[in-house]
C-alpha cells in the first residue's frame, strides 16, 4: 500500500459541497492499495503511520507521534498514487488494486488506525471529492508497506 502523510493543522473533505470528514491538528492521509496488497499490508501501514514521529516535542524536534499528541486523522482513498508516468505524458493506473480490493483494503487501513487508538474521519471511497488542508511545516512524507 502507498500513502502520502501530511502533518496538518486542519483538513477537510467535501462531496458535492457537503463536508463529510474533517480533522483538526493531526494527519491528512491519502492512501492507495496496489495489486498484490493484502490485509497484512493495510495493518502494517496503519501501525507505522500511527507511530510515525513527525510532530514537534518541547524542543521543537520531530519526536512525537499522532498517538503521543492525541491528534486525529482524515483518510482519503487516492488510487492515483499508483500512477505510472514512465511512458509518455498520460499516467497509467494499472498497478492500482481492483476497486473491490482497493475499497476492502482502504477500510481495513482505517479500521487499523482506529484499533491503534487514532480518531479517524474519512472521505468516501470512489467519490469525486474536494480536499482542503493547511499543511503544518510543511511536512509531507510518502510511505509504502
């Protein structure tokens, strides 16, 4: 699985003008299942991200995790993270998991974050969404599991 993790002061996702998910200080997580991913990948990614030390400690160092800060997460499915741009100017997405598998693994990832103790809100799998955020830092980190 692939994810883009952004440390945010706030983030939200809307569908058709209606806000369906939001978080305050915490993480905006764009996540994509690729072909061959399993539940174990989703669980490992959730565990890794919940413990990722990218929040400032008292000395200003990135030394605290989402669990340490009590922040929330907004998780949005993003199949375009599987883009292949190696041939020409039009990206290909054949490496992305099939929609049924992608949705199952997305839901497993969300459940895994919740099981770690993270407060999670989400977008809607497969929907056309408007995502807005205020990146804190900025801190943006790609992760694969």
